[in-house]
C-alpha cells in the first residue's frame, strides 16, 4: 500500500498546471451534485488503486522463527494501544513489523529486547515529516501552527508500541493533507478552492489528533484512523485540476462531513467493542451508531479516488454518499434535537443500504485483472485484518495459528502475503512484542474470515478489496468445492 512517493510526484505535476486548469470560478458548494452533471469522460493523472501489488512467491516460513520483515499491505489498520495492559481478548500495544526484508535472525528469545520501528515505516515517517516541513515554509501564516501540530502527530507514531496499521494510517493521512497544503500554497489556486482545502486541513488534523489520542479505546482508535485515512485519500483527486467540478464538490463535502462525525464521536465516546452492536441497532447509543456507520461511509471515497471507477459510477456513488455523510454530520452535531436525530437515523438506514449497493456496482464496473488465488486471497485477507476489530480476529483465528503463536498469544494480525495457491504467509505481532510470520492454509483461513464479514457488509467494510474476496470465493468454489460464507450471494443471507 505504499502510496507516498507517487503523491509527491503528483503534487509537483498538479502544481505546474493549476494555473491553466483551475483558474476558473469555483463556487464549490457542499450540496450533492445531480448525476446528469458529470461529463461522460474523466481524464487525469493516475491515482492510487486498490489492486494488490505483485509479490514474488516466498518459501514456507518456519512459524517458530521470529522476524522483523513483513511488507507493507495494501491497506492496514488493525488496532493497538500503547497504554493498555495485555489482554488476550483485545488488541493492545503492538510492535510493527519490518517491511524491508524477508529474513529474520532473531533466536526466538525476545526477553529484554527493545522494540524498534521497522526501517521501511521509519523511512515513510521521515519522508512525510520532511514533506510537511517543506510545506510549513510555504503555507499562509495562519496555517503554520496546524502544520506543526500535524508534524507532531506523525512523530508520535514513531513510538514502537504503535501498531503498524495505525502508523500507516496516520502517515498516509498526513501525506494526503500534505497534498492539500501544496495546493493551498500554489499561487494559481482559486480562492474558493483554497478556502475549502484550508478547512479540510484544519479539520483533518484536529480529527487525527482526537482519534489518535491514548484516551481513545484501542479498537475504536484503529477504526477511526482507518476512516480518516480513507476519507482524506480523495484529496489527491480534489487537487487534480482535471477533476470535474461536480465530483470535486462532492468529495470536499464528504471529507468535511465524515471527518466532523469522526471527531465528534470522541466526545464522551462509549466504551466497548466497535463491532458488538452492529447487529443490534436498537441498542446502540447515538455515538455507537455513528461510529458503526463511519466505516461504510469511508469506503466510498476510497472507491471514488480509484481511477478505474467509471465516471458515471463515481458520480452516482458520490451523490448517495454525500447524503449519507450529511446525515452522519447531523446525527453527530450536539445542536441536533433528539427528535431530529431519531428521524435522521431512520433516513440513514435507507441511504446507507443504497450506498452499499452503489459501492458494489461501482467496484464491479472497474476493469480489474484476474489475479491468482494466492494474490486475491492475500489482498482480501489483508483488508479484513485492517477493518475487523482485533479481538474478533484473535477469537476467530485462534485454532489456525502456529503453535508458538498460541503459546505467546497474538497481539496484532497485520497482513497476509502470497506464498502459493494453497498457502498464505501471515504477519502478526505476538504478545511478547515478537514479530512473526507463519503459513496459513488459504481454504481454512478464508472460510473463517468469511464468517466475520457477511456479503451485505463486504463492500462497505472492505471497499474495493471486496472484489478480491469475491474472486477468492469463486476460486474456492470452483477448485475446492468450498463455500466462503455468503460472499457469492448478492443478498448475503
């Protein structure tokens, strides 16, 4: 999921053509655009995609050999919290893995070891910090303190106890905000767009600070970092001068509303599992209800920024997601009356269902390559690791983990890597802060994971990675005669 270097390239390219392409009245409104207003074509610079990066086959790994060498997943955010005491039922502190190598020389005795940030993630932190420092010298004076705050937030994830998923989410969010900062500083950027981007940078930084704080429960923090990362991912397209004005307006509104709802969800947030009340909406408090709807809403921006999404599908997805994000903001606003909030929740149920249908339609309309079973399964698994509460993963996968993992206890499932069409290499952090990789049978792993994410939540939870899960389910059905939950049914029941 390494996306940082391309953003810097795009920032330079976009800045050079802002004068010609953005010198127009912007008048960007927050209202949703009608579907007929989008042009039939969309030409722009290539954006990040959700296709799994190619990975060479690796030999089987000895599950008893600790390593510090995973590679960065397409998306990552399973939870961890530095201040939490060890508890096998929940995720807590996590020492990130090293994405930079594939050899481990540890002996297996980690007693007394000092955890370190993996070199590749350390390089990404340094790159993000350097970019923000450059932008700090260019932005208007009123934004300097915001950029300094963002630099401080990025610095906090250098703590080796931060989970690799949370670290990646914070760094990628900072990179997206850095793209907006570059556009703000560009002399030719229209004043209307500059004002909108300034609001987004301030709000995004404030939200990131709120959700990344130690007072936020571990699993909620990981979920909200994922939401902010996905939502701000559209800033690359927002700042692209070739993006149609209607689509830009939709994206800006979605970013502002969703980050507002994410930040407000931390005001007196309810304790407990993020996932516990998803199937019992009548028992949800307003804040739980908001948080449990944020992940599906954040999947839409992730799909919209994918250049493989056809323009018409992007516009339609933006239209319905704009309505969902507006309702989430209304429900989160403390000035909303109880009657208004209750009415908005009812309306949100209907809008969210329509949004999820459109998410599936938009992803299905993309032109995606046919991947091997191993690659599709790895991409699907990594996305589920990212979006599913760690305590849920630990309980579900306990019977599959290697013996040493059972002895130590798994703290953090990070990601999966393609080994063959039968096996995946799973990267995890154990409770003794040891980084370990172990082989998992694809059939057993996927069938367990399919029980955690039914089809009706597949695209809302996993965004474009849901396509890989469906592709994996087809392989299992055709080659092994195995059913992966409800992934091959449209109704999901």
